[in-house]
């Protein structure tokens, strides 16, 4: 599940449509990896009201895209994910995170370049380039 605010109440969050749109894209990115279906919605709407979620707190502080991504187990093992599901969960969650990052950059042209300091050391620039170029294809051990 990909959960967004509000979790503590069934009152609809003012940005529900925007968060659902991004969440659906994240779910599609996950599905493209291995066909796994993730539901998208507020915690209170999909599950039950639950207070204390970090996504609610982040949203209350002005973070638009704030989510809790539940592990892929369907309840047969509770919150203990079997070892055989850890790697697939990482791969599909990484796809969702990359999707969200790309969409945020697309929606905010110039944000990335404007936020990167111009006085970085060569080592810092190399790290940024490595992050930008990273993909699961470059890491077959994670694919």
C-alpha cells in the first residue's frame, strides 16, 4: 500500500487528488517491475484511522508528497517480511521513489540545478553524478 495523509482522521486532505495522482504513478512504477499491485489512498480511507504517522506530520509541515509505503506482504506474516521478499520489495520501492523524484523535477523545472551549490568539491560533484546515473541496470546484483 502507498498511504498518504490524512491517517489520523477520515477528513479529506486538501491535496488528496494531487497525492493520489503521484501515488498512482508510484504504484504503476511498482507494477511495471514485477506486476505487484499496491493500493493508493489515505491510511484512514484504506485501512483505519491511525494517529502519529510521519506522513501526516510531514504534510502538516508543508511537505506535499508525503507517503508511507507498506511492505508487500499481504498479511500472512504480519510485519515480518520473509527474506525472500526483501530484495523484490527494495527493487519495486526504488522504482516508485525514482518515479516520484522524476515527476517532482518535471513539475519544478530548474529546481534541481538551482538547489545544487556551485562551489562543490570534485568529490561532491562525483557523488552527485553517481547518484544521477545510478540505475538498477548498472547494479545487476540488485536487479
